[in-house]
C-alpha cells in the first residue's frame, strides 16, 4: 500500500512539473520558439513548420454618411446615406462588393433610393521593402432608378501606391472610369432646353499617414476627380462645363480588437462642384 502511494506521488509531481504555455506539444524547457500560435504546426524544437490558419478571410463593413451633394444629380443637396461593403481576401488577392441607400432633401429636390453598386478585384504587389502597389479594376452597376439616362454599367481601373517608413507612410492613387451613360436633354425652369453630355473621368489623390499607436492610423490627403458631366448646353445661355471635384480629407482607422474595427472620414470641398462637407462613420468585422 505504501509503495503504491509513493508511485502515485511521483506521477503527480511529474505531471505538475510539465509546462507548455503555448500548447504546441513541446515542453517549455526545450521549446526554442515559445509563444507560437495554435494555428502553427511545429517541429520537435517547437518552431513553426507550417501555418495551418486559413488563407481565406472576409470582412463586412456598415456605414453612415452625410454630404451636401446628390449622388445622382450632383446638385447641392443635403444627403444621408447608409452603406454596406463586403470584402474577400486570399493572400494578395481581394474582391470587394458595395452598395448604398440614400435620402436627399432640399428646397428643390426630394429623392431617395439605391445608389450605384460596385464590384471590383485587386491584387497587391510588394516589389520593395516598405513599398506596396495595388492594381484594381471593377464595374459600377446601375442599381438605382433614374430618368436622366445614367443607367448603364461603367468600368473603372485603378493603381495605388503606399510607402511605409517606421510609423509614417506616403500614399497616392489614380483611377480611370469609363462612363457609358447616354447623353440626354431636359427642360429647365425657364423653359430652356438643356443638353447634357457625359465624359470619362480621371481621379487621383495624394496624402500622408501616421501610426500614433499600433491600433490607430490617421492620414490627410488631397483628392481630385473629374465630374461625370462634360458640359451642359442651354438653348438660352449656351455651353457651360463642370469643374473637377476637389477636396481635402482627414481619415482615421482604429482597431478595436482582432476582429472589430472602425473608421471615420471628413472631407472639405475646395471646388464649387464638390460637397462642402462630407462625413462618414463605419464599423467593420474581420474574420
């Protein structure tokens, strides 16, 4: 009986002496790579052989925004919008799908509905340390009801670059959109006939960002984009063109935890064609 108790005591002591904090199957005293993730396959030394985590990731982002311009007519109008965006990531490849629902109100305009929907794909390149390039392309689908002939599918291509040095980064992007909408005419409040022509658009932005903490990113940028309208030709006042939409914007990205994140963006219009003020708040879940 005493011999049995002695053996049980030795067994208990040996079990309590064993320690494997990262639970990779290799005892801490001989683990050469402590704190490996549960999704990593390790060798007899406790060092990673293969990452078993899935290369497929997703996020869903819900947002609300306010602007002083109509997304359909581009006229100065107080507009509230709610948006939804879904992204799929596989290594350096990603796919994005998004749409929004708006309500515009002014003394002359009262309109609501769904805006264009977007579907696009991107590929990330890292040719140099700190430098990232992203190539993209997509389609703007006419998912709203409109009587001004802008109800065809438009196509866009983009290139963006970012250079990261310590906690700072410089970035810029360029995009070209092929507008396939049909020109149209309407009669204004003075009974004049106005002919409207669409045009393909160029857009770019330049900015700088900073990481104050590991969870927080902020940036400032200058943005410019052609209007989708090339010209308005009135039977009484003649031809008028639309100046590019120019703005400066401040952006904030904050990581709440490994899944949840939030963003905030404010833009101030520099040209008469742009919204005087734009504000958006979004929250996302990554998995």
